[in-house]
């Protein structure tokens, strides 16, 4: 199964991901963490689904860590 970081259904709570934080959008620096909750309500977002990580940081999912 191919997962897509732009599809909400492919991002489950507890999944380890790399996100880009708002402050890092220009540099593209990615932050690693586990998904605590979804913040994007739509099923799809072209720049990645916005999530809150377990440590409270908020960003858009760019990659999955398997």
C-alpha cells in the first residue's frame, strides 16, 4: 500500500512522521515526531495534512518514517 502525506486517512494517530513547521517552511527543515491529532479537517490537502505532534508542535506532514 502506498501512503500519501496529503491524504488524511493515510495518517494515523501514533504514526511517526516528518513535518515541516511554519517557522521552517522557507528552509525546509523537517521535524520528527509522532502524530497526536489531526488539525486538517478535509480529506486531502495539497501541501500535506496539518497535525499536532505528541510534544505539541504543529506542522504539515511531509514524510512517513516506517
